[in-house]
C-alpha cells in the first residue's frame, strides 16, 4: 500500500511539474481578416428530401468572425452534381432566397452569402424542390469554397463545407 502511495505521488508530481504556462497572443495580425463559413451542424452529412416537398429546404450556416469591419464579407458556394445521378438546377431544384425567388450564380457558377460588416452571424442556403417527375434519386453537393479578396479571406472547415442533397 505504501508503494502505491509513492507511485501515485510521483505521478502527480511529474504531471504537475510538466505543465507549461505559455502566454499566447489573443490574435495574430495576419488572421485579422480571415473568416470561416461552415454548415450547421458541423459535419458534411447528407440531407434526403422528397422531390414533391413544397416548403423550402433550409441549410443553416455559421459565419465565424470576431470583428466588425467597414466591408461586407462574402462566402461563395457552388453546386457539384453527382456523376451517376445528377440533380440539375432548374429541373430538380433551384437555389432561392428566403422568399422563394430564384437566385442566379455569378459568371463562374458561384452563389454568394453576404455578411454585412463581416460580423459573426448565422444564415441559410435555401433550396426549392421542383417536383421533377423523372424516376430515381437525384444527387447534388452544395459546397462552400474558399473566397479570397484583396481585403479578406473566407475559408472553410474540412468537416463542414458541403451538404449532399439527395432528392428522392
């Protein structure tokens, strides 16, 4: 029993004496204009919906920022159809605003979410299903991408940058 106390005391002493007290800065200047966009929940899970669903599909996102800036930060996302069973925008679904109005991508096929003054916020990617009568499952990934501008960078997490949409 005495040996057990000695061993535990030694382990406690070694454990406490090896703790390092580091002083890290609260922020690094090179990351002051670096933000992150992720899907909520924080994973790359798939969402399965019925093609005749009438209510808008809501895909919540989180924009991470610790600052208020004089510019608006823009997060970009794209549609990546599944090679075997592609869901086609305008046929199977549309990307829309919260009122259900179709949103058009920019000239590079990218959609945008704007975060005023680069403030931390939540937002939503809205999808309207078009009840395509074609049989079988249609699949598309809605992927956030890095967006780099001269003023800032909106980055992604590898664990929460895409939502696979399965339309049954």
